[in-house]
C-alpha cells in the first residue's frame, strides 16, 4: 500500500514517502501535469515501492510506456 501523510494531501508530492531519495541528476525540461487523484495514488504506490521521487517515478513510467513492444507482444 502506498504512503500518504493525509488522505487529502495538499500537494501530490506528499503522497511519496521521501520526495528526494533518488535523483536522476540529468538536465531536463520542466513540465506541469494535471493528474486525477487515482492516477497520483497509483504513481505513489509505484514510486514508494522503488524508493523514487515523484519526478523519477513519472519518468520511469513514461519510459516504460514509450518503449517499443517486444516481438510477439502487442
């Protein structure tokens, strides 16, 4: 189960146990997203399982989703 300090956390990053545990360190562009609370909860669960910050979790999930499918899968 993911960690949340409060059910109605005032900022999405509060859904993550420790926002800066791992930092990618690469220079990148800053963007802003609006995400449904359910999606933020799913991202927090993934990030907390792997000890990642919110930004690193979003980058990881996007990279996984953008990978070319392997042969034999759709």
